[in-house]
C-alpha cells in the first residue's frame, strides 16, 4: 500500500520560487567584473531568472542541452543558473583558469550549445571560439559594450537580452532525476572528468548542507561563498542560500584577502566559505588592515586540509568558529562536516581542537567506509587509527562519469575517493592524504598533510607544500616547498630543526626549497602535480 502524501518532484526551480515567495527583499549583493557593486535581492534574482529563461526559450534548445558558464560569483551568473536548470537544460560551469586546450576539450566533450561568460573572459573566448564549432550562441554577462562587440562580432549581451523579455515564465515540471548541472573535476591529480548532477541530488544536497551539524545556514545569515561557482557549484551555496532565504554577498573576481576583508566588514557577512589558501590571504590582510572581522561568526574551510594554526587564529583573534569540511566534485561536494556532539562539550580545549581538525562526520544521506583496496574488498576497522581507501555512497554521489560507459563504482556500489583516511566509531573522518600525494618512503607511508601542518604553523612561512621527490635508495622522500613571509630571513636548517620532536625523525623532509610563488589551480588548491614536475628530481641532482 502506498502512502497518501503529495508527491512533488524535487526541482531546482522550486528553490528560487521559495526564495522569491518568502524572502523577496533579502539582499543579494554582488561585485561586478569592473569592481562596481550591484544591490539586488531574491525578488529580482527570480524575476531575471525568468526573463533569461524566456531568452533561452527562443534558442530552441532541447531538454538536457548544455549551456556553459565561464563566470565569477555574481548576480547575473546566479540568475542564469536558475534559468538554465529551471528550464530543463544543463548548467555546465567551467573553471576559466584552465589552459585553453583543457577548456576546449571540456566544452567539446560536453557538447555545449550556448556559452555565457563574464567580461573578464572576452580575450579567452576570442582565443578559443574557433575551436568550439558546436556553440551556437555566445552571451556576455554584462551590459552592451561596443569594444566587446568588435572583438566578438556575434556576441549577445545579457542585459540587453533580458531587458526585452517578460518576467513571466512558468517553470516546467519534469522528472527530478533529470540532469541539472555538469561540473568537471579540477584535475588536480589527473585529466578533468565530468560529473552530471540531477535536480533530485541537488535539492537533497541542499537540505543536508543547511543542517545545524553541517554548514548551519538560516535566514539570519549573510553568506559569502568565496569558493567559485565553477568549483563544485560553490559547494551548493547558491541553492542552499535560496532554500533558507539568507542574504548573499557574491565577491566577483577579486578574491585577494584585502578585497574579502572589505566585503565582510562592509556588508556584515556572518558566514563565508572557501579553501585554505583563501583564508590564509584573508588572515594576512585582516592583520595588516587592523580589522577584527566583527560580523564573521563562522567560516567553512574545505577542498584541502585545514592547517591547525588557521583554526586557532580564527578562534582566538577573531572569535570565528572554523568548520572543517570534506568533499569532492564527485560528491556534490558534501561528504563530511566537522561539528562536535553533546558528549564532546566536556572535553578540554586541546582535545576539542584536535577533534575539530579532522574532516568531520557524514550527514544523513551519505555513508563512509575505509577499505584495504581501491576495489573495496575488505572493510577496515573504524578505530580512528587504521588507514585505508576512503569510499562513499549516498543520494548525491556520482555513479558514473559524464559520457562514460562504465560505472565509477566498486562492484558492491561504493565510490572510491582516491583519499587515504581513518574513521572512528562515530564516523569522524581524518584524511591522511590523497593516495597520489602520499610519500612512499622505503615501503612506509608519510603523509604530506601532516608535514605541511607542522610547517604552516611556523610563523615565518606564508605558504607551504610537501611533495614526494624521487630518491635513489628510498624510492621517494618528502621535500618541503615553502614561501617565506615578507622580510623573513629564516633558513632551511631552521625549518628542518623546527620539525624535530614534532614527528618521527625519518619523516622529516630531506630538503627545503624556498620559492617566491607556489602554483595554485583555478579553485585555489596547490598544484602538487606541477610541483612534482618541477622539483620531483631534486634529490637525484644533489
Ligand atoms: P580535484 O580532485 O581535482 O582537486 P576536487 O575539488 O573534487 O577536485 O577535490 C577533491 C579532493 O580534495 C578530495 O578527494 C580530497 O583529497 C581533497 N579534500 C577536500 N576537502 C578536504 C579536506 N577538508 N581535507 C583534506 N583534503 C580535502
């Protein structure tokens, strides 16, 4: 016997309808490509989404067709997302910082029919346009600009297009399992692969990410997603923000620390999300500018391991609670979030901190396990000590990659994350390393993350990365790549001495390489693959 309850498909359009109906005047503030600010709200975002849906309607696309976006976090980009997915097309967000060859590979692989882009990327689009034969329309996410028209003769302008359209549009109703958006992995460890999300997975993921034990979002928040909308859909924030009806501050193209401090203080941001390199820049800028970040109650850090020193600085200097989260493109991305339980309130500050530094536990909707092999043959103990291949399953986890024939799962239906981790009895996850970043020294594993955590707590180092260098005797040995703080005179010997008594002697890096810059990818993550290419043979040379 079936239950007697209503059954409505979980569609992305219902999120924007909700935000408009119940949170119409809540502010959506956005920084444009030219640095000017736009003050909007959910009413206008929803109305413009319907206007742009009318524009797309004229393009005679078919349900499921891909519409690509190359854009920063701004209000027009947000509107276009709701228009694309709400109409039944697939919103393909692209990382504009990829190499042109990677971009054209991804766009041709996805069969993008329309490309919408920020003014910042006019040069990039001009460069790759001829390599995109399938694209029928190019839309600049801005007002009319004669210079841009000269550079790209057939270009359309978003503001001109929507100006002429009615704000009436009935969102179509369809199967919640249809595709809503497409995102390629950032390719930190390999070739980018497409992950095709569905309306259902996106809405369920939004419910989960608002919970008090995850990002803890509500209509009282003013949220700033610093994580780009092309990086796993800004961790789903454009959807969960509409679900709870909170304010949004979209930072546009300027993600340096000083610009972010200015936005947080000016618009009283309560909660912000980003990768560790972003927060490092913010902490440096806040100290230089003398800001105490008074409005910032929480920040979420994910995408890479959060250095312990960062959590402490946010807490002690800014009274800001740092929430550590783990996820990946294939997991929408929420896989685990670190919030403590009632039983942890009795712990002293040191124990609480050590628990908070792990990646947290899974929300309802996903399950985690660790296995002795990537294929998932034997599940290992959840004792907080045994490390193994981390696997995940749940409502918003990939089952196979875009345009791939084969399943991405183990035989018994789990997705192998490529991470090596421990789990404890409560499900608290601790990522030891990515399997590709682990250093295999004489048959023993050394975690690059652990070595980075120690180095990043050194007051004279601004940014650090540990990689495996090939070693004639031990196969691989760790080396530390470090960028010093301005004016620092610290020596390699002093840094290596700093490791003594903090870690087993044989795990201390063999060498320190001081550099002026450490390469980071489009999502702000350190590109270890690139570092390995540059310095991976350094121990063979000495
Ligand atoms: P890419 O795989 O190209 O870097 P993703 O953004 O999907 O793109 O990265 C997912 C990976 O990032 C995870 O598999 C994990 O190795 C790493 N990661 C994400 N969050 C954390 C975290 N909090 N701590 C450590 N590693 C993390």
